[in-house]
């Protein structure tokens, strides 16, 4: 069954992206070339943050990330924005400022990519900010004083936004964070499929009765 972390071989267990590398026919790795790096980072984070009971529900999404890669810089900005807008309203106060800065960083990246008027903010971002006005104000002051280089977004900022977002959802005082994490990953996959000119992924729910008869959650076997 799916397990947290990296594994040296399938005999030691497997995470979401390690199984993706297997399905793609690549060398066993949690960083396979078949999937966009930031989408893979999101998948690894969601895999590790999900509870042992809920993690098997991610399995039907694994084939959908195989071959889902592209050089368009929009992919990273869109994945990071989706993660941050999902997490910002429910994350702890300690993470909200950083997530708000992350969203504004994404917007600045899109200003450059799409030749938009500087300072434009999407409705989705404004809706997330409505839930945390103090963090929005703090983030705007921070970004106004910052000299951050948006060209480095895909190398560092994107992965940090994804990490903070997943942690924020997983630790939030909300009903069923596992479901929110799973829905975030599926939405990110669909976003990437749209940029790749593909239809949204369609997967059936995985009921415990369909897998407990042939295997057990990793936590029960270790």
C-alpha cells in the first residue's frame, strides 16, 4: 500500500510518485521525469500528509500523472496558486502571511508571463484574501518592499508554497482534511491536463472493501 516517505525498493513500500515511476517504466524514484516537478512535489506532499486510512484513496490518481509534464512556466504558477488559494482560508495564522506572500508572488509571475498590467490580481486570489484581510495587508507591504526575483519562482518559491499549503490543510481544524488534500491534488492534475490540451481526469472512488481483501494499509504491515 501507499506509504509515507521515500523507499529504496518496492519491497520497502511505495509512495505516490514512486508508483508513478514504476507505471512509467522509469528507474524507481519519487522524482520521475514523467511528471511536472511541482505537480510531483504536490503529490509527494499530499501522500505524506494524508492519514494511513485515507492514503489508499489517492491510488486511482497515480496513472493520471504519468506523462503529465511540460515546459510552460504557467504550470508551476497555476499549481502553486491553486494550492495557496485552497489552503489560505483554513491554514493557521502562522502560515497565512507566508501563503499570502506566495499568492502575490504567483500574481507577479503571471504579470511577466502574460504581459499583464503590474498589480493585477485574479478573482480567486481576492476571494482567498477576503478570509484573511490582515494577512493580505501584511503581504502587500512585504512584497512592496521586497526585491524578490520572480524568475526564480519555479526553483524555490513554488515548492515552498506547495509545502506550506499542504501542511496548512493537513493541520487545519476542519472536517476531513484528507478529502481536501485529495481534491487539491485532483484539481492540480486537471489544471495541468488543461494546459496539456487533455480532458479532466475521471476516476472512480476507491472503497475500502475493494482493497482490504488483498492488501493491508502500510501501517498495519510495518
